[in-house]
C-alpha cells in the first residue's frame, strides 16, 4: 500500500466507486449510505467532481457518472487491442455457445474486463466492462498469469495446453474457459473467455468450446 496518500482524493474516489450500474442515478442520501460520509462532506466533494465532469447532477438532485470518466476510459483502452478488432471475435463465440464472452487484460496485480458480450440467457454470468478482478483466480486470471509470468511453474500446464478452465473458483455457480489471443507478430494480447453456469460447462460442451475458441483466436490473429 503506498505511504503517500491524500484523504480527500481517496474520499472522492470512494464516491465514484460507489456507483455500480450503467446509467445509475443516486441520491445524496443513498450516496451517504454507500460511502459512510456525511452529506455536508459529500456536497463539497461532489462539487469538485462535478466541476471536472466526473459526476453530473440531475434536475431531480440525484447524481450520475459524468463524461470525463468515459474520456479517461477511452485513453486507457487505447493501450490495448481496439474494440473493433475484438468484439467480432466475442460476438462469434457468444453466438456459438450462448454463453458470456469476454476479453481480459492485465493491469498490475489485477485483470480488467476490457470488452464483453453478455449471454442473452435469463440466468447467466453478468459482468460489466471495466470490472476489475484478481489474477491467479478464475480461468482468465490464471491464463494471463501463465503467459505474462512464464517463470512460474504453477502455470506450466496452462501454457502447454493453451487453455485454462475454472469451475467455482470465484463463484461456486460459475465456470469459465480462457484461451490466449495473440497479435500477428506473436505478442500476447490478452485472454478470450467464455463463462456461464457450471451446469452448462460439462465435459462435452467444454471440449467443443475450447476447440472453437482456439480456432477463433487463430483465425483472427492475422488481423490483429
């Protein structure tokens, strides 16, 4: 944990982290409940966040996230493969499997869901783009660890097989499969993943998905 920290900055970030749904509008009272801050403190912090475009105050007095976050998110994404090259792969895999298709990249000690197409099934594994999850747990996390830390013998089998599979590691009801996506020059770009209910990922289905995912990664690599 860094030693040099600023309490006011951390409080402002706590406010931003308290939003959890796209387009969500949150009242001052609800923000106070979520953050544990007094309303007077919130109003001062929200004023600064609003000034810089990180939150927007609605006519009814509620707050929602502002456009400055989208600008920063767009800058962050430019470090990685663009959406127009990855989303077609995810759409292909989601259509084939009916499950949720995602693309994860590493950011420090975490992985970030950079792009995602959620399953249309009523009961599904739902996660928003931008969600941050731990490395070394879950199929995508272990696969990223395997290819970005080749010295770790724990992940040698994943590198040999070119696939990571998890069942109930982060959520007891969720299973996932991940394969590497490489660019045309052989650089590891991130992890393609399919995820859904454990019951949907029996042996036959998993073998089918692994084959389809590896084929999709190979087919699209030349264009990356």
